[in-house]
C-alpha cells in the first residue's frame, strides 16, 4: 500500500502489521506514484468538488455518487 506523506498516516505501522502487507510512501509532489487513487479522485470531482463538506452530504447522496461511478463504462474494463 502506498501512502501520501500526510500526518493521517503517522501510524502506518499499525495498518502494515494488522494486514501483513508492505507499506510505502510517495515522494513529495509526485502524484503519478499513486495513479489509481489520483484517477479515482478525478472521476469523483464532478460530483464532489474540492472543499465539499462531506459531513453535510447524506448517505444517500454519497451512495448515488458511488453507484454512478461504479456503473460508468470504462475502456480498461472493455466498456
């Protein structure tokens, strides 16, 4: 698993031990080192722009976004 360098991952060793996996950190300002999440973030932004207060959204609204993303045809999955 690859993490950003944010403080939210200060206890990454707990995750590493709990799931028995290797953990890595991206170099600063190198978003291409975590391409999958950056791609997902780009797909989410039309519905949830930066600065969106997620606490203000209902579970139903979040599920609607998730369902829309999950049902979107993708080239890598042969549409």
